[in-house]
C-alpha cells in the first residue's frame, strides 16, 4: 500500500469521526473536558469537611486573620479527589442560619473564570463554613510583596489589574457589586497562573468582628464617615491595589497621592521594574489609580470604565500567565495520559485492515462509497 493511500485514509477517518471515538477519557466525562465544567453549588455535611481537612488540622491552614477575626481558611480534598478551600467562621458569625444560607446561595450562583467560585456551604449547629474552588498558586501579596525567585513582571501586573476589573464588572452585572476589604490577599492564582478574585469578600452580611479594612489608612473615606460599603468604596480599594502593583509595596493612599500631585510618580514605581515598562504605561496607570482614590466617591470611575482603560494597556497577551509568573505548569496530557479505544489505536497505527474489520463488525454503512475507494487504493 502506497504512501498516498495511508495519508488519504488517515485524513478521511480523522475528518469523519467524532473525537470521542478516539479518546475514551472524553467518553467518561460525557464528551466534555472536565476543565470546562463549572462545579455546581452544594450543601456539605460537617463530617465531609472534617474528613477533607483531616479534622481541620492546623497543617491544612492556608490563611488566618488573627485574634479580632479568627476566620480560618483550610485546604481540603474531597473523596472524589477535588481540592477545595474551606472558610470556617468563628461561632459568633452568622447567628441566623437562614441568612447565611440565602447569602451563600446567592454568591454561589455566580460563575466566572475571573472568580475563585463559591461551590458550597455547611451549616450545622453553630458551624458556618464556605467551600470554594482551591487556587494552588497562593495570593497576590505573596507574589508581589514576598517574592523569592523573581519579581512580578510588568505585563503580569497589568493583567492582574485587568482581570480584577473584569471580575468586579461581572459581579456588578449580577447585582453583587459590593465587595468587602478588597486587598492583595483576596487575589488568588489558579492552576494556569491566572489571577482570580476570592468569592469570600462577596458575602455582604458576614459579622466577622472587624471593620471594612484591617488598616484605617487604606479604608475608603466614606466608610469612615458612614460605616457603609458602596460600589464606589470598592473602586477606592481597587485604586489601592493599583498602587500595590505599581510599587510592589503596600503604600498608604495619602502618601501616594502626595507623590502624584508633586509629579514624583516615578518614586512610586517598583525598582525591580526599572527599564521594563514604558513611561506612558506608567503614567496611565498612575492616572487611573489617582481617579480611583478621589475623596468624593462620585468622581471615581465605575467597573466598566476600569475594564476599558486597562484593556488598552495589556502587554504580551499571547504569553500564558504561568509563563509570565515563572510557575511550573502541569498540562492535562502530562497528568492524565490519553487513553485510546481499539479503533483509536488502529487509526493511530494507520492499520486499515484492523479499521475495516472494526467498521464491518459495528455495521458501519458508507453511503458515499468513500471508504471503499480508500481500501481499494494501493
């Protein structure tokens, strides 16, 4: 059999077959990639979550907020192998279980690739727990303030700001525009190195024993006056995050604004970025931060405006986030080898005799006569 026949037959079968015939692993997932399936919101039992965290072992704590608000986040693993993040509130939070359930379900109805989505909750006795997708590559604070191997690249900092703005715009479009204590610890990185906004800050009625911010220097001025969080308050906090991204430090807004008004904005820039960003980009991001930090809430931009401004600043958009972040990335093919059916293996080997036998056995009918032409060519 000539090379022309082998090439023609393979191309014909490849173009006429459903991919699930070749890949049995796809058949196990209903013909869809597991990566594209959003987990549905569920109610978990306390026993399930205890088992997932080895009895809420301190070894599984990934975040802790201190004595004033002892709400702890644990890493857990369900029986099906799925990793989860579990936020366990102190016993005085959410005294009304109905309010907790209603709020959890509302936040749990959101699904976005820009969020670390809420996938469940637990309410038994005094226990109030939230269950979210687990993000394996830690927080923005870790990569921005406490980096070890390399500082975060300028293109990645711009991407973080853009993705965060998209997350806020999505939440606003779904009627969840209020976000509590937006800071660098609320931005998490998924398995692909993409930044995601933690869903925990969307729980608007949580009585966790602390104010809007753990540091009054970063608290929106209107919250200090009224004690209320507004959509404009969230934009103010977004402005403080832009300062973080610019400087690589947690700089109080008042100090940053003094530098900006004095046209000394270059003093804000992270020294590790020297020579790696354009002056125009830096100026534009400083200008946006300044707008977000306006004292009068009505003078700040909205989430949609943030997205539009940051979209035009994006760099190296073809480079995956894990590459920009310098993170090791495990692809699906390396973690789960492709499992072929016998028909798929025959196609891979270009074994026309075996393919023909399988087609005959399954009663395949070729109305166009194409297969017959393939097998008859030599």
